């Protein structure tokens, strides 16, 4: 099992200067990666402000130098996959080859309605996602791409410049159900999901089976959990160093390699720093 890695997902609802300082702080505290969510409004507080993820990512990439950067995950129904591939390549250059490219089907129906965007039913969103992953993968790997799908079509599309990272930036794919896990098995460099440790263990086993079916070594895929307090209210990893170790230990036992977490509120800053500077290095060294 690979050593654990740790990242922070920041919500882009503060002034830019403050967000830039938060990203510099994540890098200074030694986290491996830092991410933005992709929404038009905050999922659970739609009255609050929110910046657009990819343009903000390009700016924030310039205030860091080491840490990996990404959007966790890009909503496929917001953008044509060719546009996403162009955005990703641009940020890969801006960041000096530090981009992690995340993509998911999209799942918050009400924000589509608020902004007049079509929200396809589940089957169509999955079909669009499947094609989008193929399109993004092809564009990032090739100089010229053609693709003839039910939802997306490209005809001799040149893609220049190529991304800095070759053969392409790593793909982080969000998937939960058996069919989706079978689909992402050939493409994912990182699989990301949210749920209890027991549920992620079961999903991980299904991903292992999907990899075996196509002859891919499942250890090639990083197993990643996103901790969102409002979605996983039973988990409280930021309460103390012990709580953090317990959280990581249970999910490590379930096969998780990477822990991406929304940070605690400011009043828990001292514990947050202690976990980043003392607990996380110990967890890395113990593997």
C-alpha cells in the first residue's frame, strides 16, 4: 500500500486575496494537494458568493510553487469536454506541470435550474460523462483528435500546445456505482468517492474487479476520499490529533490512499496546525 497523502479542498467564497493566502498556507503546512469545488453557488448555502473554479484555479496556481492543484471535481454538464481539456492544459502550463484533472457527472440539480442549464436525467448524464472522459483523454494525449459520439463530436481537432505533463495530467474520476466503476477502470489515475469506510471498502473491491476484467493492476489507481462535514456528519477528524489518526486509520484499513478534506473552522486553527505539522508527517513515516 502506498504512503498516505493529504490535501485540502477550499471553498472559494472569500475575497481573492484571502483565498490566495489560504493556498500559500496549505503549501507551507506541507499538504500534498489543494483543490476547489466546481459549483455556481455553494451547495448547501446558495445565498453565499462563489467564484468560478477553473479561472480561479489558474490564478491560485501562481501563488504556490510545489503543491499539486486541481478542481474536485469538474462538473461535466457545465462545459464541453474540449473546453475542459483546453482549460486543463492552460493551468498545467501556468502551474509548471502541477495539475490534477478531476471530472464527474455533475449532481446538483437546483443550480442548473437557477442558471438555465439543462440537467439531463441520470442515464444521460452518465452517458455524457463516459464520452467526455474519452474525449478529454484523447485530446490531452494526441496532436489531432477525431471523435464521433452521441453527445460530442470532434473532427480533426488540433490540440496545441500539449500539456506539460506527459502523456497527460493525471485524471481524477469521481464514481460510486458498479457501472461507473467499471467504466473508469481504464482511465482513472485517481478514484475519488465519499461515504463511510465500509462503503468505500466495498466500492474499492468493485473497482479491483473492474481492473482485473481488463487486465489492469488496480494498485495503479490512487484511492481517494473527500471529507465534507455536511455529507459525512458522523466523522469529526479535526476534533483532535487522536480523532484524525482514528479517521485515517479506519479509511486506510478500507484501502484509501489519499485524504482530501475540507478544513475546520478558524477557531480550530491550533489543532489544524498541529495535525498538519505533527500528525500527518508521522502517518506518512509509519507506512
